[in-house]
């Protein structure tokens, strides 16, 4: 074994250097490397946690958006239904008013027609009486002149 150590160029200081290196590695590992690795781990944990929180917030926002869209659709359907009901009621009322106006116009037209017929009969009777009076007056005038 000594021959191997000599061939590699290692002497008795090798063990001392190895021991110093090992002690320094353990000492520096506790003082420097362990906090440094803990810092990397903390950074990784916060990054992953932030991504998970962002994903949860995105999912929550998406759920609220879908809920909003569903409520908006429902409100639109209800508004359309209310508009349709109002239009139907307005058309029904319009039909009733038009029917009532037609009936009233028909009654007025019939009443005026009856009044016109009565007036025509009255005027025709008056004309007939006037014609008979005129004929009598003319006949008397002609008879008086001949006599």
C-alpha cells in the first residue's frame, strides 16, 4: 500500500489534509450550505405555493364568471318573457279597443242611417204636401183666370 501511495504522490500529509477537508465540509455544510439549501427550498415552496394560489384564484374567477353569465342569461330570458307578455297584453288591449271602436262606429253609422232615412221620409212627405199645395194653388189660379 505504501508503494501505491508513493506512486500516486501521496505522503503522510494526505490523511491530515483529508481530515481537515472532512471537518471543513461538515462545518461549512452546517454553517453555509444548509441555510443556502434551506433558502432554495423556501424559494421553491413559495413559488409553487404562489402558482397554486394563482390557479385557485383563476378557478374562482372562472366560476364567478360562469355564475355571472348564467345569471345574465336568466335575466335576459326573464326580460324577454316580460317583454313578450307586455306585447301580448298590449295587442289584446288594442284588439279590444279596436273592436269596441268598430262596434261604436257601426252603431253610430246605423243610427245616422236611421236618422237620414227618417229625415228623407219627412222631407219626402213635406215635398209631397208642398207639391199638392202648389198644384192646388196653380189649379185655383188657372181656374180663377178662366172664369
